[in-house]
């Protein structure tokens, strides 16, 4: 089969992280809001789904064209090679969205796209009715500024669903966001990592997975594994190569603590599920009683937000305690994600760098405090 276009979707603000991951995997990419696109082959679908850490899902781009009328939408959709990807019994569903376009009625657009696909498949299979009893194919019709982009979702459940988090505390951080925080911190496996408000342990676990080079999708299934167009051997070989790349010898120094004993138990179980329980030391302890486990460490944490859990006074006191913990050791680098606009004042210091992100629908800032670099002869 010829080359295909593949899009790795990304949470707003994380496009650069996904771009960096894809370039590291050897792809040439183009970036737009919420998406990083590349050209590849069907064999790249397993590779991207299994390896990408900060993307939400991998979409196969069926086509892109201008449409100002329903007729243009119908004909543009029908012209695409749906029969090359969807079998006669394919269970396909059309979703849609429209922004700043003449075709603004999403239900109508979905209906037109579905009718066009049915007509094209009728020609391919010479049938008048489809049972839709086979594998699932989720089609999205996205219209932006009158440009229609039709895609097939190759992922299924979003990529943040790694499979290790059997349970979580209130308002957990998505795994993809947690990895992005680790990536933005430039954490290295030879450094100490600390999360003093670990919750269900997601940041610590994502750091351990990255340190040991464990591919995040190595143990889960993807919807396109049921598609007949991708040889099952490709999935098997891609996973085998990922397992071979794991650094089994490395045991990073990662410390995670929380005031909630239930959270610690959940975090421990999640770490076991992820296969990194030997990499993380968990402790049930309030932040004000913590002692730093060494020098030249990296703290990455997602503390409670006042809007999300706990009382405002308790949350603000936590931020003050955090500032005191790290004020006595200039070797530590500290990275904190929070929606509290007064964080810097409570922490006691203006951040060296601040980055706007979204945690779910909550607009947050990622405050970055850079510590002294470790001596070259040490690390």
C-alpha cells in the first residue's frame, strides 16, 4: 500500500512535546494546533500508538478538501478510497465538528459523510446493505475554515489509558500530561526525582517508564489491531522490539509521598501494574515533614488546586511549605502545575519560567524553578 498521512493529536500546549517525540522516532513532521502530522506506512500505526507518550491518539488521514456545500462534502467524501480500509462488515461510526465554516450543522455533516461512505462501499462490495458486525472504525469529519479533514481513529481508547492505573484518587492527572511534565523538566534517570503530592503516583510512574525506556502502549490493545489491513505480525514485532529496548538494568531514584494513606496504596498498586514498583519509594507523609533525599534532584508535582479539593487555606499553606522545603537547597529544580494564580507569592519566589497548559478543562500554569547544575564529575 502507498504512503498514508498520520496525525498524532495533542492537548493544547503539548504539540512541541509530541513533535520532539516523533522526531526522535525518526519522523519528519508538520505541526498545527492540537496536531502533529507525518507521512508513513500502515506499519507506523503500531509504532506510533505503542511508543508516543504525550499524544492523545493516532489518526489516519483519509483526505482533506474544501467544501462550501453539502454536495461538495458528499462528492469529496465519496471520492476517497474507503473500501481500501473498511471491509464489507466494518462497523463504522461518523462523528463530527465544525468551526468557522459554511457547513456549521454537525449532525447534517455527519449524515452526509456517512451517506457518501455507504455509497462508495456499495460500489466496492456490490451490496445494498451493511451489517456492521465486524471491527470498529471511528470516522471523524472535522471542518475548519471550510476545509474538511476526514480521519480514521487507529487508537480506540485514548493513549493516556496505559492500562496500569486500575484506580485513582480524586481528579487524577492524565498519564499523557504527567509525561509531558516530566519531559518539560528535562529530568534525567541519573538524577533524583521527587513528587511530594503524588496522589495515584502518575508522575513518578511516567518518570520511571521513561527512565527505563518502557514504551507506554506496550501492554495494551488498540482498535486498529482488529483491522485486516495491518498484519498481526507487525504488531507482534513492534512490541517485541519495544520489549528488547527496555533498560532492565537501570533502577532510577524516584521518591513519591502523599499525606493520604489511601493514595499511597493506590499509587503502589499502579506502580506494580506498570512494572516499575522497584523504581519508586512511596511514603505516607505530609509535605511539611519531608526531608530532601539528596542533592541536585528534580521535584515534579501536581499539588491540590483550591478549586479542586481541600480548603483554600490548606492549599495555600501547602504551597508555603513547599517553598520552605526547597529554599534551603539551591541544587534542586522544582516544577509545579497549578491553577492558583497566587502560587509564586505563596511559594516565596518568582518562577524562572512559566508555561500555560490545560489539565483537562482547567487552565493551569507550569511553574519552573531551575536549580544549580550538578558538577560534571558527579553526574
